[in-house]
């Protein structure tokens, strides 16, 4: 076991740039690492301790369901010179609790005191009930998961994927590329039911078949064993491996009993400056939700760009809180962005839409490239681009500006989106 620290007291002296103060970051994923780096970039001179449960050098997750899975890349280690930046990276350390009254976090290797704490523990995949410990059942979140799945693909096993969400689609793509027989079962009546309206997801159904995967919708799994699974309608599906991709939830169990307020979805309920309900404790990345004035709702974003952008705001607020007498705080209200590579297509989404927003199509959804815009009172609030990165790049800026679009021009895919502004 790693001895983390035997200190139990902390200094509270404020000095420019951090001075003798210590920032402890829990979670050495993208958000945790970026927070540490951003703190240095923004002039934090105090100590930075980065605690991570995994034993691997910090790495990036998106390649796990793409190149790493297929063996085209060994890993996706983040290229950060921790020692050179004076970041105290401690791996293999699971944080088990927060004692805000004593300003310390608890670990199996002893307490770690902080002056400022950043919670960046990300998310964990939701297991399919009853499948924990069943041989041949996999999740895909960590490098270890991807390494366990690589030989499954290489042996071209017959695979059933549970869940036609983003991860399920990317895994199915990789498994087909590896030559596996793939069946995807989805409880809803379409792929991406939680993310996109029926008419937008409808054309995506064909993508599965086009790449040789079988998609079974409206299919509820009742049991899973070593040989496959049973659906509620009595259908038995044989499988050499079952991959469960039914979503992820914030990894916040360790905060039970602390004063950090959680939202209903178990995310840390941060404010618009990514501060938690406890003084000097911030939260960022997949584990944290924040109120968006732009969209008039609380957002929990489980995408890479949020784990890149949020840390810059946290760092600005940490540094500002210690260097300025009356620091108002930097507000986090991004236009969320993510991408997915599935079935030979590059899918990108920016913004946030609701059911009430108006849909405007650009291009033929049966074709290789098309986009969909969501308008609210004429203003562009979100955009999905399939093989149209220029639409995405322009749309993202227009969303940021709250630009209003001329519907007729926006519908014409030959008109650059930026030229469709009213
Ligand atoms: C397979 C896969 C593919 C993806 N592909 C895309 C994509 O194509 N596009 C996109 O936009 N997004 C993608 N994402 C999402 C993106 O990777 C995440 O949004 C991003 O990794 C979130 O970063 P994070 O640091 O908040 O959380 P994580 O990456 O989950 O990092 C949190 C870290 O904290 C550690 N931790 C948790 N609890 C504790 C504890 N108690 N003590 C110590 N350490 C702890 C965890 O071990 C983990 O290493 C993908 C995700 C996965 C899993």
C-alpha cells in the first residue's frame, strides 16, 4: 500500500499565486490532469497533489473504444511532464472520504490534507443488473477494460452488445472491423434514445445493418450467462462475450456523509463557477453538473471537451480566490461539444436541445453527410453534424453568439451555415 501522507494539519496562509497552499485533486483522468496543468499555466505556485485510483499513467479515454481496442495503438497516455510541472502525481490511491471540517480527504494510505480540493472522479459504467462477476461480461471504461476486450476482438468471438448508445455504437464498429459477428440489443425502440429525438436517430438504425451488425430494438435482457443472454420475449442469443454499454453515472459514492451536495443524478451539484456547497471545494468533469444560464437548466456533460474546458475555469477560480481581494469568479457556461466515430462516420454535436426546439434538416439523412439544427425562437441552440465538420465548426460559433438563422437558407446544405444567419 502506498503511504500518501501522515500530515493531518494544513497551512491556510494566502499568498499570491498559491504560495504555501496545497491544492489536492481527486481523480487523475482528463479533468483532474487538466486542472493540475491549468493551475500551473495560470500561475499557481503552491503545491499540487493529484490522486488517482488507477495505477496506469493518466490516459485519454476516447481512443479506448477506437484505436486501442483494435490494437492500432497500445495506449493513450497523456503527454504531461508531471515532475517538470511540480505536480505530485500519486497513482493507485483510492480516496474513500472527505472530512471538510478537517480539510482532508481519506485514503487507504492515510489522510491527505488540502487547502483547496478539486473533485474530478469522473464516472463509472452502469452494470447490467445480475451480470456482475458473470464470465465473459465486459464493461468499457478503463484501459484495463479495453485490454481485456482486445483479445476478444482478435479471436473474432460472437459478441452481443447491450445498449445502442455512443459507446455501444463505437464498440460495435470496432468489433465488426475486427471481423466479429455482432448483435446489438437495445431496450428502446431506436439507437441513442436518451440523446436524440426519434426522427434524428431513425437514419442511424440503418448504419448498424450497413456495417454488418444486427440491431435488435425493444429488447429487454432478462438474464445473462456464460453462453449468452435471454431476452424478455424468450429469444436466446448466443455470445462468446457480452459488452454492456448502458450508460455511466458520476463516481461520487466516496462523498457519502460529506457536506458536498449531490444532485438527483448523483453528480456533484456545482454552481456556475464550479464550486461545490463546501467552501474551497470545486468539482469538474464527468462527476459534476452545473447550472447553465445559456440553456436555462442544470447540465451533466459526460464528454471529453467538458473535461478539457471545465478545468480552466476551476483553475482561474482557484488562483483568483487566493490572489484577488474581491474575486467575482469566472463563470462556466460552455456550448457543450462532443464527437463520436461510428460505422465509418464522424458524428459531432454541439449545444444542448430540448424536445420543444424546432428541427431544421440540412441534407439527406439517407446520404453520407447531413446535419440537423435545433432552433429556439429562431436562434441556433444545438447542431448535429454527420460528416459535415464545417457545419459543426461554424454552428458552434453561431450557437455561442445566439445567432438567429434563416430557415430556408439553413435548410440548403450548399449554403454555408454562417451565411444562413438572419
Ligand atoms: C471508451 C470511451 C470512449 C469515449 N469516447 C469519447 C468520444 O469519442 N468523444 C467524447 O467527447 N467523449 C468520449 N468519451 C468521454 C470522455 O472520455 C469523458 O468525458 C472524460 O474521460 C471525462 O474525464 P473525467 O476526468 O471527468 O473522468 P474519468 O476519465 O472518468 O477520470 C476520473 C478518474 O478518477 C478516478 N477515480 C474515481 N474515483 C476515485 C477515487 N475515489 N479516488 C481516486 N481516484 C478516483 C478514476 O479511476 C478515473 O481515472 C469516452 C469515454 C469512454 C469511457
